[in-house]
């Protein structure tokens, strides 16, 4: 799998026309605190009278600014991986850290506060509130997550950055599917998160819009230094990612 497609970056060092991840950049990243670090996570879920192994000794590290795609068949554990990484589900065993913070050491209320300020979510269809304008979708996040010491990005500037500054006053029903996803991405970034978790962002989009959205995600991950995990069935957009891993029967392997 080739590295992320060229999105306008000028590499520090290059020896050919293939825009691979810079060795120097990787060396710097190695000194940074990981955006996400999962070590030997195990998770079993009840399914009627049976128990299903959702995660089986899963380990994954994502560096700041790195975008990792997770592929695999339905029911393989991809959603469970996002839930554990996003402090929505506690694994039976293992370690989960976001920006160096141990999620498993937090009480439920503390984990919820941490999630609001440090983890961004992008859902399949944007998951926007129908009555709010694009700008107000972002302002609501700032209001709900307004804890002491947290830095929030300006909603109008962020919408401008994702190409929707001229539609800041539009409600979801006045936006296209691709535009709604752009608002969803901006909303996820407004709290300056350490980690961005993306669930099937191209599921309802055509091919052109799919490339547009994943290219935007890759650019924002790099420029904002946000570690990004994207679950997808769309193999056509994987070249925008730095790495691809595959989930099969609860196990995670490089692809």
C-alpha cells in the first residue's frame, strides 16, 4: 500500500516522485506522545446465550498527524475498536491511552469530560442536528465542552477551512451529502482533539465526493496534528492514508 496521496505537502527529503512518509518526519513523530495507544485490548460481548470475541489482543499506535485506515468485513470488530478508542466502551483487559492519558484509569464522568475535549467523532451521515445551522453545530460543541483550559477553534474560520464559509448559516436540509460531511468534520475538529475517529465517512457519497472527503480528512489530520483512525469499506480511498490495517475476527493485522 502506498503512502498518502500528495495533498500539497513539500517533503523534507525525497528521492523519487512517490510521496512516501518522510523518514525525518517519522523520527520526530517517534519522540511525540502517541495520539492513540492500544495495547493487548480484549473485549467480549454478549449475543443472546453466547459470548462473542469482539477484540482479541488488539494493539494499535497512531501518531499525531497520522491517518490510519481500518478495513475488514462487517462484524469483524471495527466498531468495537472505535468504541474502545473513543472511551465509549471499556475493554475487558489491556491498555488504552489517548494523548498519553490512560482511559481505563478514569471514572465514567471523567472519561466523558475527557472525550468531549480530546476525541473527535465523524459519523457516516454527518449526524447533524436538523434545526441548527452549520455554524451553530460547531458552536454547540464549544458550549458543551467549555471546560477550563480547553482551547476551541473559531467555528466560522473552521468552516471556511473546509470550504463552507459561505454556507455557515445553512441548515442540514439545505446542504448536500458531501457538505454535511464537511460540517461533521469541522465539528469534530472544533475542540482541537488529540484523536479523530471516523466511521465510514464515504458510505452515502458518490466516488468523486468520497475522494474529496477523505482527502480533506487527510489534510486536516496532517495540518492539525490529529491522529486519525478511519473505518472504511471503500478501498478506493486508501491511498490517502499513511497506513492500512485489517480487522478479521477481532484480530488486527497490517495490510
